[in-house]
């Protein structure tokens, strides 16, 4: 079909896209200018590349493998608290990494609950540091994401098919083969690809649980080259490799990454007549129990130790909380200013194209962008003074691909239903945004803003590069407390951080929804 | 007057030819079998469907090169004629100015239009709080303030019951008289034709025939129209 006339044009989107691409390319240029040729990759760099790929592969495969039974159990069981659990599955996505790490340490750490139990039973303990820990933390973050993606898949199987299967009295293995396996074949590759890409550029997890020559990701190696050795040439080289690796993976993944599940529409379990046997019920119950324990125990430990640690929190934590809040606010503004025009542009184009711009956020590593801007700003002024705005902008870029996935379908829908009416009334350009798109897409805008705010408030990335000793964000302040073995104060800070991340998400998401309904 | 000169519309394998003139102030029904291209004709006049050939004139000015919003046309579609998130007043006001920055005089005329179509006191409601008939009235209030010389109705009342539809047609008839507009409306029902139309354009076999007086045509339908009407 020929392209239909639309009430909005893509000009603002092209400008926004240019800004995004330019900010990444400039950073890249800054790095390349400082990179000295001939340095080559040392054995430690090769080790980092290998570790990055291995941990991302393992994290993706394990997350998805575990999510299959969990999603299956949730899809076919009705039980009290099911809806709450599904909502909670969305939480790790906006959970500050460092908070989760603290929770995981409490459960799986040297003196954690699991090792205590193993010790009492006389069994050897497990270590949370190194490859184990990095993969464990990534599974903690991505198992829920994978579960939600799969749950969406299960819900896409029409209820009539299950009725037909019941009518034919198909045994469980046949139900799996005829109904569930085809769906899994469709969804699994995308889920694996998405998680693989997310884990490739992971920094905070590697910073806290990895480290050492054997467990360093490329991202962490960039940080170390920059911060400890101030070896810009090596940082530049690693950034190039990171860009090629993650960019390549993201480009491939673009074609198979599924729609991100929004909060709504997961509330009704399909009525099922199969899987009624006692063994299956027991198995599903066990899976759900283990899954919830894995997700909830670390959070519970943060809540408990955080409440106990709250009185120990130094004033610097509250100051950092204030700083984080305005970084997150700025980040949300930057995101909306970029994402809305971009999403509008993508929405009026033929499907599938242009969205690649959003992927820059996924593939370009935050530390690479930070390093590049550091180099560019350095001759002009002290980069540390710009650390907070740069952090906010980089956070916005990182949230961009998710925001686009959320906004574009909403804008497409608004244009499909009422774009014609806008044209007929000559409601074009800004008025079309003002009277059609913004009000129609308010829930999506709130969701994207909340996601960005929460991701930004919990981010421990670029800020670690610039690290102003006096003015810093809450995640970095918390990391410093952990490094100084002020465990109780760190726990208190974790609780504050957790509440702030969830709070900013809740306010944006629910606020926009309520306003849209009013 | 509205003049279609050698107009041809193509959509894939479908094509439709139309060459006719509608005099100013006439009320014209567009009838024909499903898929014959009734809505296509209106969509082309509204500027939503490109012409493969030919031109459209209003009086002596060519309008077929104008964008939909710039044409001297107000159009109601089968559905989605109102923005669901805006109030009746805002929906009507957008017909006056696309940025909704209305002068006091325009605000008053929007409210008058709302009153005129019988939605007194409902200006602040949203479409979801109105019945189907009231929603139709709200979109007609907007047609009233748009004051365009051509009104195109693409079966906007199709979802209403027979009695309500007749009520709406009577209202349309009054309104187009008030703003002295030329009306083209798609319909399926011969009853509608008799109720409102002066002329009939019969669309069939890839052609839109020139308008013929409604009464005459209904009494002595040519074979193709007879086949369509049945009985």
C-alpha cells in the first residue's frame, strides 16, 4: 500500500535521531582520536572478551530455560496471589542493580542464608563471586523478563485450542507438542537474543560480583583502563570491540526481539482442562514456590536489613539521594524530548525500519559514551563538573530502545484510528500532537517515563567514571559504603534507593494512567 | 458547483471512473452494491484517496491538489468521528481552529452549535458518556461550525437503529440547509434516499453515474439499479 498522508511529519524525529546518532558518534570520535595504533589486544583483553560472551550466553540460556517451567506453571494455575506475583515479575527490570546485588549477597553470599544452611548440613559452601555470581545476578534480573515474555506467548494461544485438546483428551506430551512447542519456537529465540544483548553491556553486576583477571567484562575492562590506568588508548580499543560485539548482536536481535510486555493484559489465566494430574500440580506448585523464593528472598532481605540499617545512614546518603532524584528527572526530560519525536517518526514510516536508531542505546556501551565525552570535554573544562548532566543524558540514551518499543505501537494506534479525522480537520503538526497523540498515548508516555526514571535513579555506570568525591548519586554512594564495609549504612541506603526507584516508576506510570482515565 | 472531470481512482485491481457535476446546494445520495466504490468516491473527494487521473473542481478552483484539511469539505466517516479523550466542546472547537485557541465569539458559536443539535448541557462530556445518537449529534455540531460548502457523509449513522437514523437524517437536512452546503452521502437504504436526497449517484461496475433526480430514478430504476434494490 502506498504511504498514507499523516497529520504529523517526521522532521522533529529526524532531528532527534540525528542528535542521538551524533552524541554517540562524537563520543566514538573522541575515543578514536586518543587511541594509539599498534597497541593491540593483550591476553587480558582477550580474556575479557571471552568472559563477556560466555557470561552473556550462559545468562541468556539459563534465564530462558528456567523461565519455561515457571511461565508454564503460571499460565495454567489459578491461585491466590498469582496476579501480585506476575506484577512483581516486572520489578527486577526497574530494580537498581546494586540493590539486587546486596540482596543476592545476603542470600547467596559467604555468610548468606544458603551457605549457612549448607554449613549446618555439613556441605561445602558456594561462592557468589566470579562467573557464578555474575550469571546468578543476571538470571535474577532476566528470569522475570523471560517469564513475562513467555507468559505473553502462552496467552496468545487461543482458549479454543485448549478446549479442542481437552475434547480430544490429548495427553500432556501431545498438548505440549501441538500447542505449546510451536509457540515456544516462536518466542524463545527472541527472548534469548534480548537477554544476551542486555547482559553483554552489563557493568554494575561485573563491578560488584566479578572482577579479577578471570571475571572481567569488556565494560569493566574499559572502566579499569580508564579509571585505574588512565590508559585512554586501551579504553578506546575496548570500546570499539564492545561496539562491534554488542552492536552486531543487537542488529541481529532487532529482527527477533519480541514486543515488550506492558503491565496490563496478563490478568486472566486461560481456563485449562489439561494438566490436572496430582504430579503435575505438585510440580507446578514447586516451580512457582522456588521461583518466587528466588525472586523475593533477596528483596525481603533488603527490606529487613535496610530497615535495621536506616538509622546508621550518614547524611551523605541523603544528599546523594537528592542528587539522584534530579539526575533522574533530567534523564526523563531528555528521554521524552528525544523519544517522542523519534517514535512519531518511526510510527509514520513503514514497519520495521528506523527503529534501529533506538538500538544504539542498547549496543553502544554507556561507559564508552562516557569515556568519549570525558575526552571531548576535558580540554574545555573539568569533566567532573559535568558528570551529572552527562550521566542523565547517557541514562536517557540507554532507556531509549525500551521507550521506543513502548511508544511506537501507541502512536501507530492513535494515528490509525484518528489520523484521518485530524487530516480532515486540518489538525496537523503540533496540534496533532497536542490534541491526538499526547492525550491518547499518555499511559505509554507515563510508563516510558517511569521506566527511564527508575533505570536512571538506580544506574551505576557512567557516574563511576567521573566520580566527583563531593557530589555523587545514590548508587555510587552506596557502592562506596559497601567498599568501606559499612554494611548497615549500605543496607539503609539500599532500601532508600529501592523505594525511590519503585516510587518514581509508580508515580509516573499510575499518575499518567489516572490522568488518562479522568 | 462540484465538478469531477475525467476522474479515475485505482486501488490494486479495483478501478472507478467518475465524471459528473453536482449543483450547489443539492442533496445527493450515493448508492450501489457493497464494494462498488461508494466510500472510495467520498474518500477521493475528501482528499484521502489519490486520483489516478482527472481533476476535481469546486466552482472554478481545482481542489484535487489540496490536502484534506485545506479542502472546502467537512466529512464524517463510518466511525471515529470524535476524539474519545476530548470533551464535546473540544471536539466541536477543533472544527473551528485546529489549535483550539478560540476567540470569545468562536467559543460562543461552538456552544450555540452544541445547543443547536440538542446537546444542551453536555458540552463538557466525553464521547463515552454519550449515547450513539448523541455522539452523532456532536459530530454534526462540528460540521455546523466548520461551515464548509461541501458536506460528505460516509454512512456515519450506520450503527444507529432505524428510528434514530431517520432523526439524524432530518437533522442533517436542516443543518445543510442552514449552512447552505452541498451534501453527498453514502447510503444503503432506499428509504434514506427518499427522505433526504434530491439526486442519486449510482455506483456500479467501476463507474459512478451522473446524478439523476431521486424520485424519478426510484420510480423507474434502470435494470442494474433494480437488481441492486431487489423487488
